C-alpha cells in the first residue's frame, strides 16, 4: 500500500518557519489565536514549502505574516513582502483597467469589441461583430479554454490575438459560462488600443502607483530581480522540487502579475472602500459594484456552506454560509493564490503559496473567514484533505487495462514515414522525429516519447502536457499528410496538416521537366518562371505552380490531393509524367 508523502523537505517537516515584520495588533492576536499552528500543520500535510497570508478589515490592514520558505535550498523565509505569482487573480486588475477607461468615457462595456480593435476576429462572424468587452470579461464567448494555444509557447500577444479566428467554440455565444484566458488577454489588448500604451504600463501608472504597490510587477523575469521573491515548486516523482519559472507575458492580462500579500492588501482595500484609497478615488464605486455583480451563472453545485455560484468581472461570486463572497483563485506553474472579499462585511483575505498542487489556499481562506465572522468553526483542512489522504493510503486501484485499445495491430507505414512537421494555424507546429526505433513529438515546449497504441495511433506523456494520443492520417496516395490530437474537450480533434518537404531547386534542375506533354489529346505545358518556379498550364484551366515535394515529385499548389510525378528513362531524361488526382492517375507522354 502506498502511503502518503509527508516528508517534503526535511527542515519543513520538522518545523515550519513563521516570519513576520508586520506588527500584529491585539485584536488579531485574540481573534486569530491558533492560526499559526493551523497553517503549520496544514502546510506539512499539503507539503507546501512557503505561504503568506494577509487580512484586511474595515479598510485597513489587520494581519500579515509569512510561513515556511521562499527558497528551500537556501532556507530563505517567506515574509509578508515576498513576491509570488498571483496567476488568474490578475483578471480583476484587467477588469478595473477597462473600467478606468469607461470612467473616462473611452470605452463602453456593451459596445462591440471591433469598435476598439477593428482587426479583432473570432471563428464565427456573428460573434466577431457582436461580442463586447463585458462578454470578454465574464467567460461567455462560447469558447472553451483552448489553453494549449498559449501555454508554454513563445508567441507575442498580437500572434495570440490572430489565433482567435481559428478556435472553434463548444457552446453558443452567451449561452453558457466557460472559463477562458484568451478573452481576458483580448480585454487587455483593448486597453492597449484605446489607451495607446502597453497594458502593463497602464496598470502600473493607474493602479500600482496610486495603490503604492511598488514591488508588484508583470513578469517572472522581473520578479527574479527582486531581493524577496519565491521560487516555484511542484511534485515530480513523489518529491517536491523547485521547477523553472513559466513566462506567460503574452497572455499577461489573464494572469501574469506578481505581488506580495502586503501590496495585495491595498488592492483589496479599494474594493472594500468603494474604489477609494488614502482618501482618493482610484476607480469609480459604480464600476467596482459592476465587477462584483453576477453576469453569468458559473456553477449549479450547491453545498450546505457554498451556493448560488456566478461570475462577475474577474470575480467568482457566491454565498458562503450566508455571507456574500467575491473571490478568485490563481494558478500557474509552481504557484497557487486566492484573493477573497466579503464586501458587505468589509473583510478581505489573500493567501499566496509557492506550490501548485494543493488546495491549502481554500483551507486557510475558509478557516480565517470563520474566525473573522464569528462562525462555528469547520475543520476545513480535515474535510478537504481527508479524501486526498485516503486515496493515497489506499493506493492505486487495480488496473483492468485500456479496453479501447485494439490488440495485435501495427502501424501502416515504416516509422520514418511519419516524421516531418505538422501545423495548425492556432496550435502551432508539431515536429515528429525518429530517435532509434522511437518516434518523438515536439510541441513547444513539450517533448513526448511516443509509444505505439494501435493502428496509426501513438501515445505520449509529459508532466505538464499530460497524456495524449496522436492519430496519423494519410491521403489517397498512401502518404501520411495529417495528425490529429484531442487537445480540447467539446470541439473536434485539432488538425495538424503536414507541411511539404519543400526542396530548393535551381533553374537548371527545373528545366529538364519543361516541355509539352500529350494529355489525352490536349497539350499540357510545363515551363520555368524566373529562377525557381515551375508552372503547369492546360487550355481551359488556371495556371498552377508546382511545389517540389521530393525528387521528381511535385504538388499542385492550392490543390489538395493533386500531384505530378515525372518519370525518367535510363539516360536521365524525362519522357512522361503521371498526374495523380483524387479520381485517378493519368499519364501524359512528353512530345
């Protein structure tokens, strides 16, 4: 029986370091008595290296403290000033940036996005012409997540915007809530178009500066320049290890802000104080109220404590034990966060962690909520962690095998025939290569070792990419020309079309193919244009450019399934060609 891993890293199991430079007030000491021990025990069970918490009450900082380590190897402690990636908690900042432009009369939430971004284009023309900034920020575009379009990719924001026109929806426009990062990115681009500056600059000048968020930033590259930042941690092979930072600058408006619980406290204050900070209005109270008002039903799940789940603009809204709660979580490689507000009770809680595989943010958030609101305590740690512990102690269930897998099959072609580059206009390029007798698939930044599953289906796995099956397809000529991968539930498998192995050919190489060919009584002319272009023309048909695929084999550019094969005699002279078409192959003799 596999027992749960509680060893983490020795020093943490023995003692969780509690760190604080913030002087705790007497009220907090009394109301939150026992919080340190509760957090320490929870961190040990969840195997969390470091964590920070802050509480805002009555529009002022009430409590802030760090726990554990921001750098386990060097035993550097977390403090209330330690920077963490806050992930999707960034979305509320983007919503406020749109609201600031609304306050200035430059953006209307109900006007089409194309009013502000004329080049904006979605898969469906109706959606393109009618989707509004409000739709972008409450997850009702009809698109599922499509996260592998951007996750791990080295793409610019404009390149990601261009992919939107190729992404198929899985639900009707405005018919259902579906969480969507790319739409919040689009909202950030809208801010850039209207404000005439980068989204990051706009947030920095209009939110960070007036809120005295001096160390908060927009890139893990910038975060690492700080003298107090946390490394990201994750579980690999049952061990908690430091992992590489994940740069998500391109998708930034959906999740790339880094901050500390101390500076996030100021962010919570303006939401609890109707947009005002230090006596000055930062954002209108009317727009903030809109962000915390239901726009879409987000969840129909109901428990004794949590019910009526909806989504505002960058916030999840619900009733928690009878109290109105506005909350958002965030998660990116090595970090999990939670920012929670109780607007009617002037209470805010932020929990930031440096481990991406734990629900401890919910545990700590709920525990503090119960104490601050004077509710009968629920052992949230035991309730949420118990199923995890039991599953681990029980071990893996006996596997019965993959019932969908066909036995005793083999690939249709030699493995080298599957190699090449396959491209999707939205999801990018998958490169298939051969290493020994094993196929490898590279889909930036993931590398999958492919094992034969059955027929022309191969399976590969990556700790961040997950397990996926790649299905290869071939055309009527028996050539592998496409692969498909199920990368997004709710839409057809994503198609990656094989790119032709285009060979550079000089004029002298092409001229041997030139001439007239007797094509069933008609004259087919092959001729060279310029230095590198070969073309074909037959009366009554358009002129076609021939694209070299391999030696003596050319594709007709723009015509799928059509190609020309030139045959040579013993002297190396072209004497005929074969025109392969979907309806058959036809011979033409050179005159």
